[in-house]
C-alpha cells in the first residue's frame, strides 16, 4: 500500500472532552482517541496493540516493509520483513484492528544500510537500530500517524515517557535488563511529545505472560537477536555485497610500531576485539584503533583501550536548558558508550569542534560510530540526550 492511499482511507478521530485523563494522557474516553501502533511482528509491539485495544482505544496497526522481500521469509529473529509482517497481520486480524503494510525499503536502504556499510569502511562501529528509529520509524511513520488523525503513536520499546515541569521526558525502562533508552537517544523533543510507550513499566517476562493471557499467536516467538538485515550476525558479507571490494587487506600493527601480521579487511574488526586476531603473543592483544586511510588494524594491551575523553557530534539534547550552556558550565552527568554498559559518571565540556565528554574514570572499548548517551545524576533514569562518538583521547593524550 502506498502512503497516499492510506492517508485517504481513514477518517481522523477527534478527542472529546472528558473529566479525567486516560492512560495515554488525553482528556477523552479511549474510544475517542485514535492510536497508531508500530507493529514489527514481535511480542512487544503485538502486546502493545492488544493492550490498547482492550482498553478501548481506536487502534490502527502499521508495519513497515524495510528490506529483502524474498529471502527474509526464511529468516527468524528479525523484524519488518517476511514472516514478521505475516505475524503482525495475523495479530491485527485477531484483534480486529485495521492493519497496513507500507513499503519503506528504498528509504531504509539509503538511510540505514548504506550508512552502515560506509561507517564500517571508515573504521567505525555503527548502530543501525538508532539510525532506523531516527530516519525511518520516527520520521516517516510519525508523519503518517498524524495524517491518519491519530493523537499519538505507540511502540513496544522498554522506555518510559513522563511529563515533567518542562514537558515530556524520556526515562529508562523499569526492566534494567530490557531498557532500550540507549537506542532512542536521538528521539527529538517534538517526537517525544507524540510518542507513547505502554510497556515501559513492565518486565519482559510480564509482557510475554500478557501475550499468553491475551491469546496472541506470537506469545512464544523468540526475541530478535541480530541486526535485522544481517543474517546470523555475518555483517561483513552484507558490507561486501553493498560495497564490492570492501575487504581490502592490510597490516596488523602494534601500538609500538611493530607489524605483527596481515588482515583481510578492517570491516572484520571492531575496537575492543580480542578474539580472531590470528596473532600469537605472550600477552593478550586487543584492537585499539582502526585506520581506514591506510587499512591498518592497531592492536595493543588492554590498558591501551582506556579512553579519558571523547568527542561527540550531532548532539540531540532532551534535558532542560540549552545544551551549549550545559557544556560551557561543565555539567556533571552519567553516560553510556555501549548499549550493554551501565551509565558511568562524566563531565560534559565545550570542545573546539563541538562537545566533549570527560570520564571520571577512564572507560574501555570506546569506538567512533557508537553513541554516547547522557543520563541525569539522580538515579541515572532520565535520558538527557546524546550524540555520536566522533573521536577519542586516550590516557596518553592521543
């Protein structure tokens, strides 16, 4: 279905006056509130749609076809393709809600897959899920929801949205093991005002139990593990398909200048990697840097991974006040530089070419291309925004 066809297929719903706010924060009975649910075909988004339907909301499900019309039919543990679209359709039929599939494959390839390949070629470690939310799901899809007359769009992310003194705030999910705030740091304040996250106060086990109680056909479906367009985690083969000749060989060089061996392409390595180097040395060696310009993989001891300061670009600020003022004041906060890390204390600084973050204690394995996400200092629950890591400064100052 095309966007133009879908825009004219439904009459917008209008919120009616009510004496108290409903669960989505509107002064109207649920049946007067149209909600678009982003349905990927997984347990979380399916439960989100089912919860809102049982609460009486006017629910519309929309699924984006993002990649690989053919081969994805046989791929398990992904989203937004093949079997997952079929699963979303089945759930929508069972819930008796309208469901539409929109073809965003070209947009996804250009905004996410192409950048993913180019980032690896530049020696960076990208996070395509953030880019997908930023440039595809929370861009085009939110606009579509508004055109359909929806008062908000709901997703199955494990984050919380609260309304503070200055407006909507983004907070970490209640389930620390499932919290997805790291992947949503690029959500703008305008987008956050329109989004809702009904699962933010639940644990994953509670969500799955709810799926069984609601009788959803996907209740026992496994969670997605890999990047959706990277089968079985073999990202190098995807890069080589998108960028033929990407695996240019080069030297493996110790930080002291010694050439220790050869490699088959920097796209096969990430900062912090230890296994698969093919080098026999007395002490363990780690990848500490990737030099795309001369195809070098730089290795060294674990101590060489320690980062004292990093530079961030394209900052999205969700905190109170102006970001520039916070950086100039050297604001103390907490940051995450990997989705699996816990927030650590740091200081926000104004840099010569943007903003910088200085760790209170040096951090290991910081890689350009990853995100540096800011959290407040009161329990580290509120997301203050974040940016992309553009460079790092080690303990030696280089």
